């Protein structure tokens, strides 16, 4: 942290940052959606993670898909970009994080789904009624139906 950032923080006691994330929508041949229940979480969500410096959005989508599900896909296509007030997180300290999320749709799965207990409590495809979803996934899926 620079001196300016540190000095500035002592007066306002909060920071605001923008985080770029990717979410991956994976459907099987039956049209069911792949969801994960992250370790320690009650709600389910799409595979999702942050982009790292020097990485393209597409590369981040492929990496997150692999890291969280062990899946690789022949294609990952940008479906939609999301930002706005519904993608703002506020920490107990008052720090704000504004998310910009690129939703990718994966197709042509080239590997097998593999449960990773250090990442997920559960990982499965859902059709019909969906389980309780985390707020971000719920918003992403609602916008995809529009």
C-alpha cells in the first residue's frame, strides 16, 4: 500500500475497488445447469472467480472452469457483461467492492466433472427447480432468461 493510500485511508476508513470476475454457465445435453456449493456455503452458485493481471477474460473463464470443476471446454463464448449496484459488496469495515462480471457459456465439454473437496461441498447439474442460489448467481440467471 502506498503512503498516499495509507494516509488517505486513515481519514475515510474505507476503500472502494473494482474487481473483474468471470462466471461460467455450463449445461449438459439435457439442458441442466452446473452449480457448485462452495466449501462452507449453504447456497449454490455458478463457477465464478476473479481475473488475474495479464489474463484475458476468456483465459480466466477457462482457468476458473478447470480449477473449480476439472472441466475443459472446446469453446467458451461471452454471453453477457454485468455491472451495477446489484453487484456491489460492502465489507464490515465499510470497504466497497464493485464487481464487473463477464458471463461465459461453455460448450463442447472435453473432460469429466471432478468434485474437488477443497473447493466444493458439492458439484452437480440441476434441471427443473434450482436449489437456493447465492445472490450473484440468482441475478445472473434471471438476466439470462430475459
